[in-house]
């Protein structure tokens, strides 16, 4: 087994910038209202710009928000973030 070589931030940013020109993400959201929270579930489809019939789909990334004027926006942002992290297979909380 080989050594793990960490990537620099510039290398990661360069790869993501290139990928953002070759792929287009679209999110569909489902909202669930609880007594004192909102749950937002994101299903993200990332299309290949060169061939839009090719895509990947990430289902079921969700986040909670409070029942206030920012709750649904916060939950949507976090559920989209988690979908991107899952698409890139990046761990969180490290």
C-alpha cells in the first residue's frame, strides 16, 4: 500500500474549478415541517456539460433548520453542502 500524499489547497481549488466548468449541479428539495423545526432533503443531480445525458444523482442529503425566517434557507444550504460532500466523497468533522 502506498503512502498517502496530502493535496495542497491550491491543487484542490484548481481541480474543483475545472470540475465546475465540466459539470452542472441541480438540486430538488423536499421540505418537512415539524412542530419546531423544518427538515429539508436535497436530491442533487450533477450533469456532464459536454454530454447532458450523463449524470450522477445524490439522494437523501438532509439538514434541519429552526422555525424562523432563516430556518429554511439554512437547511437548504446545509443539505446542498452535504450533497456536494457526498458527491466528492469528502469526510466531514475531521
